């Protein structure tokens, strides 16, 4: 009986692999590129612009810019966002720098202007958040296939970069309650995301544009440390 059982396992493994293999050659090429980049990913740094669109008013009502940092830490990825200011056309008086640090199951947001540190505990949602966190930076093509129905939309040029546009539909109903679809624009040469669009069930969205991207270059430890002090007020929202 050993041989039939072994053959059964081989067959099941081959079937599982087939389910994870995209039928579209263009999509397969992009995901393989992402696999290769993810295998050697250690860090990333980029300038960003976050645009928040609200359908009810049919306009972008918030723009933030800054620098974002990622580094692989054991089995997870840390992120630091250095948010510098609102975008052009917005009230500069509202432009207060703030810092967002994601480490393990904790998100910390520090606002120097009020000297307040807000700490959010992700708890059982930690894994789900990591899925969002590494989209396009550190995630492999196989990671995407595990969590999303992935569709190749087509080629697109973004900020002068040749990319492949992918549409991601979350397999988890819980995730779809937050984002019904996600679009990634993957740099065909570097295998990383240069633009992301997360769309809510209400058709609001967050569009993120990356530029001046640096991959696998050393980042000082101090970048991932919040510059709080003894007078900093710590707030931990409940629920």
C-alpha cells in the first residue's frame, strides 16, 4: 500500500500546484519575477504619495507625502512611514509631520506636534495586516495566489515605468469587507510595485504612488525608532 499512498500524495501535490499556476503566460511571468525578488528581499525605501478618494463627494479629499521604509525581520516585515506633509493645493497649516511604525502585531503613530503616541494592537488581525503591508514589497507571486484571485489586466506605463497591472480579489470574505479589490502596478524589470490602489465596498479608494525606490540597501536601525521623550503621552484605543 505504500506505493499507491505515495502516488496519491504526488498527485495531490501536482493538483495543488496546478491550481496555483496562472493560465495567462503574461501573469505567470510577472508572478515568477515577484517570486525571485521576494526570495532575496531584505529592505526597501521609497518616496510616496497617498491619495484618498471619497466617492460620496467624488474627489480626492486627502493627500499625504513622505518616505516609507521596509525591512524583513524574522518572519515578518517592519514598516516605518515618515509622513512629511499634505500634497499640493492643501492647507499647509494642516501639514504636521507624523510617523507610523509597524512592528509585529503593533502599529504606533507618533505626532511630534502634540507629543502623542497612539498604540494600536492588531491581535488576531496581525497576519491579515501583514498581507496588506507587503503588497508589492516583499510579497512573492505565490503569496498573492494564496490570498487573492489574481487577474492580469494588461501592460501600463506608470511614471515612465513599464509595468503590469494586476487585479486582486481577496479570497477571504472578512478581507473583502474592507477592500473588495486591489490593483497593483508591478515594475516589469524590478518585480516590485510602483503604484497600488485599494478599493473599498463603498468605492472609496486609497491610491499610493512610489518613486525613488531603493531595494536591499542598508537602512540604519534608528530609522525604525520613534523619537519619543519622557513627556510623550501614550494613548491605547480600545476595541
